[in-house]
C-alpha cells in the first residue's frame, strides 16, 4: 500500500484526552477523525459517502494503537481511508492508502 495522506487530528480540542478501550470506540473515533479531516480539507476520499462504502470497519489493537480499516470489496483498486487511534488518549491519525496494484 502507498500512503497518500497522513494527518493527525486532535478531535478532543481543549477537553481531557480519553482512553479508547474497545474496538467499537476505536471505530467511532476513526470515523470522527475521517469527518474532522474532511471538514478541514474537503479531501474527496474522506467524504461521508466515500467512507461509508468501506463498511464494515474493523479495529485491531497493536502496540497501544488501534488500527482501523474498512472492508476492501472484491475488485476494488482505489484509495481507502484508514486510521490509527491511540488507546491511551484517543489521538487519531488518518491516512488514505491506495491498494498496491503489483500484487
């Protein structure tokens, strides 16, 4: 995969950082992150309808970070939003990746 965009989001603003303890909470934080980046940049790959087409999303905890990825449907070769959510404080990093077509 080739990372096309990496943006960190402080979704909690001035409020206290919150731990993210479940896959469901990580997915919700990732979706908030996608929307937050879209609101600030109008990046087309993060439009709500673009994000929705990769449902369902899955979250896997690795090294205190939730990796949140959607479902790449059969035959799809384009870009896909991904996020990493910090378990300890809820910080969200959003990327838009392109499938490696060499495989």
